[in-house]
C-alpha cells in the first residue's frame, strides 16, 4: 500500500525502515503467492498493473481490517496506543495541528501520527476510501461525513509592493479580471472560484502553480496578483502587500470522518480532545497577525 501511495519502492522502504531489497522481496513474495504481477517497475517508479488495480482494493481492505484488529487488541489490553492517520493541509499542519498533537501526546504518549498533505479533493477521497482516519475539509463537504467544525479562515489578496492599489484598505474582486492572476491550482481555492462566479467575474489566469510559496514569490516579482488563505500567509518571508478582499472571502474548515466506517477508539479520543482543546487562543494570535502583515 505504501509503495503504491508513494510511487516508489525506495521511498516506501525508507518510510517503513526496511531495505529496498527487502521491500522488493516482500512484493515478489505476494506476487508469487497470488501468481499475479501487481506492479509495473521502471526507472521512473512503480505503478499498478491492470491486474494489480483489480487486486489493490482487497489488499487495502486487509490493511484496514488489520488496523481495526490492532485497535481491538489495544482496547482489550487497556493499552492506549495505536496510529492516527490525518489528511491535512500544510498551513494547518504547521501552525495549528502540531501544537494540538503535542498536547495530545502528553496524555497519550504511545500514539503515533501519520500526516498526509493533500487538498480539498484528496482529503475527501482519503477519508472516503479509508486511507486516513480523519481529515481536514472545507464546508460544505460530502454527506456521508461526520464533521467537527474547526475554524473560519479568511482568503486574502496578495499584491506586489509597488502595486497601484497597495494603499487600499480592501481590494475589489473585479481587479482579478483585469490583471494577471497567479492561481493556486491545487484544489484548495473553490471558495475563490465560487466568489468569482457569484460576482460574474472571469479571472485573468496567466499563471498556475500548486505551491503557496511559488505563488507568493511570483507576486513579489511583479508577475501578477493572487489570493491565499491567511494561515498560509502567517509569517510569510516575502516582501508583498496583503489585503482583505471586497467582498470578504472565507473558507470554513472542519475535521471529517467517514460515518460509514468504524471509528477506532483512539481516533475518537483525538476528536474529543480536539473539541475541548483551547486552540482558540492559538488561532486568534495567528490570525491577529494579519493586520500587522497587511501593514
């Protein structure tokens, strides 16, 4: 499963702390046992064969069943340990999730975490297929998810320092139809696109990137203007102007789990902890920096 996820035997070996040859032998052993070639191997990496694609869902179910078995054993032994897999965004992982996990591990020191960095679409798919136990999503989300509201995060306009609107208090959305727009093409800007549609604005998208920092660098270089979330912009190292939009844009984030899948006890502990954790002050201190950044 990890080889398929990472697209590389060597990366999977590093992750699992095995040698590359050991991982290759394990996979070869499975292929020999099943009498089916599961992976295409090349210098570019590995991918599932046609037969492997058909077999992989069953392998995944075995993996999920093993996790449930482990959780049950831990419960019977009264041992609070296990693994929690979370689908997240880099901005949340860096600024909000890390202190929460640190506090949680003080109460449950035997818990391990696996954080997968995704976007709206990836996180929803991971939650749906069981790749992660819980994940951060933007509301509204899929009906089969149980959600725990998290934060409301403002989307802010980015301008070069010498931009003619740099002194404005708020930046009208209409400007994005007139000037080159650096679009963060990673599935985390559906609120922005929906706002453009609601205001009959066709953005002048001239640059697309999947990296927040590349977008900020391009704005700093004067290639265009952009919109990013305020969490991403916290402690930004770039010499840019950050302003609220007119009308204001927000994304409402929540933690979601698949209501159709059994929730491991330790995962429920973490969700309960998340509801009670006093992260409001942490969030307020981070988001209050927006005014200082904009100035």
